[in-house]
C-alpha cells in the first residue's frame, strides 16, 4: 500500500502488481470538482485497488469518502453533504472491449501508453456522485414562499364564506 499518490501510473503494471493506494487528497486540489462546489474545504479519503477478477478482467476498485460543500437549491444556503463512492472500474483498451465487462462494472478507457491519472479518477468518481439538484435534507422553505398550509386555507374559507351569514340566519 502506498500513501503518496503519484501524478500518473502505468495502469497495466499496477494491475500486474496488484497495487493499492490509500490516503487523503485535499478537495481544493481537484479543480473541476471545485467548480461544482460552494466551497473547497475538506479532504477526500481514498482507497484504490488494482487487480484482476476471476474472469481475468483488469479492474480498479475506487472507494472515496469526502464531505463536499454544496449549495442547497431549496434555501440557496451552503451545506456539507457527505459523499461516499464505492465502484469497480473495468480497465479496457478500446471501446469494443466494454461489451465483455460484467454488468455491474463501469468501463474506464485507458490510453494507448497505459498512463492513468489517479487524481483524475478520484475526481471523476466524486463528480459522478454529486446530486443533480442538491437539497439539504434539514432545510425548509420560508413561509412566504410556501404560503399557508391547506388547513389554514380551509379555515379561512369557512370564515370568509359569504353563505356563513345565511347559515346563521337559518338557525334562528
């Protein structure tokens, strides 16, 4: 296991050696991810494992946990969303090799020279894990946006009902 993350590795040599990497990566170091966030504080904890499955398919297991600061689309306030990624990427040399991958394995096309940027892989997986519309589960809309509740509306209607006066006259 390695704690330092090299800038790029030879994917096929990593598979042959069954290499593993683990450590922490600052969120600010991932520029594309930072553009999608409300803040770049925090660190991503990662574990990367190269190997071959029982069918001989080369893979990269990616496990990442990171607290990401997003903007809630309900309240427009920043909030921290804990994101966890656990995926297996099947390493392929060409797009036609994708058909041979098992259904639960996502393809990762490796360049002809075999070079792979591990930071880019971690960043890509975190980008894919972001919600399409981030909403803080603890947020609520202000009452002026939501309006009165249905119960309040029905009680208002009863008191504002023009026939309420007639109903009172009929009782007497």
